[in-house]
C-alpha cells in the first residue's frame, strides 16, 4: 500500500500545483481585462478631446475665412474703377502706354498691291 499512498500523495501535489497555476492564470487574465478596460476608457477620452479640438479648428477656420472675406470686400469697395488705369492711372498720372501711343503711332493704312 505504500506505493498506492505515494502515488496518491504525488497526484495530490500535482493537483495542488495545477490548481495554484490555474488561480495565477485567472488573476493574470483578470488583470489583462482590467488593463484593456482602462485602455478603452482612455481611448474614448482621447477621442472626445480630438473631436473637441476639431470643432475648435473648424470654428477658427470659419472666423479666419469671414475676416478674409470682410477685408476683401472692404478693399474692393475702396478700389478705383478699371477705367482709372487708362484715363488717369492709379497714381493720378497719365498711363505710360497711352502717352507713348498718342505720340509715336501714326495712322496706319494698308496699301493695295499693284498688279503688273
């Protein structure tokens, strides 16, 4: 019976070791699940922060575009008409092209070719 008792004791020891190993594995799995849950919570918080920042960027872009539009309209309202470039230019002096053409260009005519 000694062999049977020794075998029984050996099996009890192996069962105790396996039970302990199983409990350790279960604790580790629970820790991993907790870490995953914490990571998911952090991820959700970061997504909310990114959405909030995207809204701020969109708002800032809208403000900048409105400012550029208002500045463009204000500049366009103060601009001189296009004929100012020909008649008196933007500086109040006559246009250089107009001055040169009035002095240097004479009447241009096309002569018919003479037939022989």
